C-alpha cells in the first residue's frame, strides 16, 4: 500500500476558460468531472481492482487537504490519508452510490480516521499551519465536520462555469438576492435563478453519503 502514496500527486485538471465556447460545450465541460466521478464510483462499488488507484488520483488531494488541515502535520496527514483509502477499500461493500458521492463517503471515513489520529498523538494541541486547498486557496479555520463540508462544496463549485460559480458565491457568501445579483452582473433574472438552481442540484450529492461509520 506504500505505493499508493508514491503515485503522481492528485489534483484538479485545469481546463480552458469555458466562456469562450458555446453554451452546449460549457455544459458538457461542467459535466465531465461528474461523469468521471460517477465512473470511478461505479468501479469502486463493483470491486474493480483498478478503482482504488483511480479513486486516490481523483480524490486524494481532497482527503489529504482535510487531514492536513485537521492534524497540522504533513507526515501524519499522509498516514491518515492512506488509512482512509485502505479502510474505505476494505469496506467498499458498504458504499451505496444511490445515497451519495464517493467523495462524500470518503470524507465521512476521513472524519473518523482524523479522530483516531488525534487519540494516538502524544500531545493534544494542534499546530497552527497555513494550509491551502486543491486550488491553492487558503482554507479558513473550521470545525472538522464543517471543514469537510467546506472542502466538498469547494470541489463541487469547481465543476461550475465561472459565471455560475460567481452567481452562487454572491448568493450564499455575500447573501445577495437574485435580483441584486442580476443587477450586479448585468444578467437576466431568469439566468441567475437557473444558475442557482443548477448549482444546488450539483452541490447536494456532494454533501450526502458522508455519515459512514467505517
């Protein structure tokens, strides 16, 4: 299993700015990672021997960022991340794709592995560290459960087009109304409502299925 951690560092593939293409192409680009995630989840659920490495390459950065932010130690985070994937693979028969995403399920396991790691540590205090997420953005201090949800939301937001992502951020983090957002971005009100509705549909499955007790 040590080979798992020597695999190429997982990360988010950068795509060209979708604003230069037609709407249909943008939608297809937004759906591409969801399709990749679904394919890996299906392989995982079926016990496909390649699914473990695929899952690590797709979700390893997400899990490691959470472990690093929670534990404050890179070596401990690497060990914890490996434990998450080993534990998840051994219990793969408990994963149900109809109840949530594989990313959410893995983060549910990561919550328990982080608690175990804290129990094994000789000292209680956690060092203050400057940790960034997969995009290189600073991750704010948060309760471990809130942090897990925050990272999942950030990952889900990356699948949206730049315009839709901006709409969602204004709606949920700036607490602006749909009308205010439409005026700010000079967009039709119907477009804003459509972007928010589509974003919620994308975010919901990423936050489900994380209550595992593996």
